[in-house]
C-alpha cells in the first residue's frame, strides 16, 4: 500500500478528478477509463487507489470489468465532504 504525503497528493488529485467528472452528483456513475485517461496512471496504481478510496468510504465501485479491472464508480457522501474540505484548505 502506498503511504506518506505522496499518496496524500495522489488521492487528493484522484478525488478532485472524480468529483469533477461526476458534476457533483452522487448518483453519477463515472467510467474508470475516463478518470485514468485524465490522470494517466498505470493499471496497478489506479487499481490500488480505487480499492483504498473505497476502503475509506470515499467512493463506491459500481461495476467490474474493462481494461482497468473496474468499470464505473460513484462518489459517496463522505467523498463529497472530503472533497469540500480539500477545497476549503486551498
């Protein structure tokens, strides 16, 4: 598992990207491929970030399948709260 401030920056970048793609709607399914098209991470890296973010309760993996293993995700209420706290800190 990735730890330290580097991961902190990565998960912040990921969460901001996902919320942006969701148009701030919890029910909006976001294609993992679209997220990765914008972030350009390798398959293993995106897989670990997705699983960790789900463990934190910030996203929910909705569908499985596709070239990156997971198909679609949604942002949870906790994910939107975390996003807002990141924006407030800027």
